[in-house]
C-alpha cells in the first residue's frame, strides 16, 4: 500500500483505484454475457444458489480484509441484480427457436 503525504496524493490514489474498480466490473460484465450462452433457461440464468455462494464468499472476504461486509453485500447485490438482467437479455437474444 502506498503511504501518502498529502490529501492530493490520497485522492490521486483513490482515483486510480476507482478506475480499476470500474475496469474490473466491466470485465465481470463481459464474462456474464458469455455465461448466457451456456445456460438453457432464465431460471438457470438467475442461479439463486450461485448468487448465495457469491454473497457468502464476498462477505467472508470483506471480513478478512476489515471492510464492512454489509457495504460489500449491498454493492454486490446491486451489481449482481443488474448483471442478471443483462444476462437474461443476452440469453433471450441468443435463444434458438
């Protein structure tokens, strides 16, 4: 971790992290779209068991890293809900009739 010597340096480092976070979310979204091709139903797209697993995993990781697990849960809930909708749209666009 970088040791900052001013508020400006802190903000610069935060801005770098924000860019990386957005890039990682974008990458995740691209994989989500790919996943739709391997699924056979909207129910499979929704993958409730998988979502539960992810939520437990990220909560544990948050605790391990001393970050609020509630905040991480909230962030992931929003992200996953949006990505499930994206995957459903992708699935419906690739369905064969």
